[in-house]
C-alpha cells in the first residue's frame, strides 16, 4: 500500500476513507444478496446506507468549517 500523507483529525480525508470502506461493504453485501437473497442482508444494506447518510452530513459540515477557516485566514492582515 502506498504511503499516504498524515492528516489532521478534522481533515475530511478520514471521512472519505470511511465512506469508501462502507461503499466497499455495500458492494460485498450486494454480491451476497444476489447469491442468496435474505432479509437480514437487506437489513445490513439499509444500516450501511444510514451510516453513509450520517457521514455525508459530517463531510458537508467539515467542508463548511474548512471554507470558513480559509475565508477567515484570507481576511487576516
């Protein structure tokens, strides 16, 4: 695995990585459901989608925070 740059805890990179992991889980759950349709698999898919929704909101909030930081930094003398 290639080296990735260190990031701050509030950097959206952490959220993006978590989103990618959940997206991969959804692909795997889809494959599982296609092989053997079961209601508990659909339950898992729904939970992961709920988690993605929460992460989307967190990402939006972090982006807004970063935008404000950049604006404030650009206004400093």
